[in-house]
C-alpha cells in the first residue's frame, strides 16, 4: 500500500472529536494511536485492543504524523 492509499484511511469529521483526525471514520483519534506508540505499546498490542483496527491504519498514522508536524508554526518546548 502506498502513502496516498494509507493517508486515505485518515479522515476528519467535524461531528467526531471536534474535527480531529480519526481512523476510517471511527471514534479513534490518530493522536491516541500515536500516544500509545510513544508510550511503548506495540502494533500488536493496538491490534488486540481494537479488533477492527488494521496494521495499515497504524501505518497511516505514522505517515500522517510527520506531514502534520511539518506544518507546525509554533516553537517546540525546550528540553
């Protein structure tokens, strides 16, 4: 699956989570998946926690994230 096909799995619906990016129109925000990965959860853990979730959905989040961050205009927090 190419990047464009993966990105088609990410949708925005103003009626769900205030218009945040979600996965395939479901009530699961991209930021939630990214947060779980950042906390150390594996893709397998995510797939077990959300039976409808597909590996490509997680890959889509990983493709989406740098594109979103690349458009940020705010300064990062100091370390």
